């Protein structure tokens, strides 16, 4: 079992030097973000190759910016990421249908929406949260117009897909999923045999 994975495709970005130097250095360093780590009850960790040749892992998402202008914005970990990791197991994927779609993401710490676009999704699995329908979440990683990254669950995102989504429709009827479904019904399956099925 590993808690590390490859991103679906690497990202050229910048990292806050103060996070990598325990506050000793200032400014930004160009980097390539190519990996992701997950440890239960911790923030997602980003694995980076720095322009200077250094390799870092477990860098928190709020330390990254996809545009240097992002460092002009104060951005905390609680703003960049809503929930900690559920477990070690996860699978990063870039959903083709969501690829580069624009969206708006709700950032509870700021109490407002931020515009951005889809980058990739991390799907946790084989942990207690992911197996419970009311708790399971996809972690969508987004590049925001403020130059920063965010990781948000689906219920904090409104997608903009011009050929399908029709404006700001009524979403008040949407509820958290709380059920699981099973095609096999135990009482019937015991009665059905190879001869009768």
C-alpha cells in the first residue's frame, strides 16, 4: 500500500519559499507539481520538483500558486482545502468531461464564491468515510482566478458547461446521498438456482 500517487498530468507552478524554509526565505520558487500524498486526518500533500533541483513532498496546497500574482493574495490552508484526507488510499483522475471546465467554488472561510477551472480529482477509497454514503466525497482540485489552487467537494462547486448547464437553476431540492443500493436481493437469491435462474 502506498499513500503517494502521480497527478494525471504535472502542473508548472510556484511555491512559497517560506513554507519550504521554515520561514527563513522569502519569495517564490518555480516548481513542477507532479505527485500527491494522503495521510488520514492531514491535508493533501503536494510533491514538487523545484527549479533549484530540490525535491519536496507533503507541501500543503495553500503554499502553491498557478500564477505568481497569487502570492499577492493572503491564502490559508483552510481556504485552499475544506476537508482533510480520509485515508491513505486514493486515485487521482482527470475526468475528461470536466477537463478545463469553468466553475465557481464556495470557500466557507471567506464566505464567498471564487471563479476557477477544473484541474483534476482525487478519489479516496477503502476508508470508513468513503464507504459511508453520507460522508463520501470527491476532492476536486481547481485553479482559481486569484492565482491560487483550491480543493473542494462537489457540493461546494457550481460547474459551467455552456452546452448543457442552464444558468443558476434552483438547487434547493438537492440533498446529501444517504443510501446504498444492491441489485442482489438476499431472499430472492437464495431461491434462484442455476436451474431456475
